C-alpha cells in the first residue's frame, strides 16, 4: 500500500492511499482519499498548548523566587 500526503492549501489536506488486491481472481485497485485537515489542525493546537504551558510554568517560577525573597526580608 502506498500512502501519499497532498496539501492543497492551508485549509484542506488529503491523504491518498493506493492498494492492489485479488478479488474473484481479478486484480483490483483501490484508491482511498481521506481529509486529514482536522487531525493536522488538532496536532498544531496541541503543540501550541504545550509550548504555552512550558512558557507560563517557567515564567511563574522565575517570578516567584524574587517575590519570596522580598516577603522574607519584609517580615
């Protein structure tokens, strides 16, 4: 089976798969077309979410250290 991804712009991404098989002693070819745009958009959204989580966790940690020092010396 051969699988090929074709991009037809940013809105639609399709996946073509081609296979051959025997059916009643005849050679048959099957071509399947799947729209994988939603799946690709979901993967991109998950990557952005992971990066945002990493950024906010590191920034909040870097801000808490000086704040704790200020609170310690103020009390």
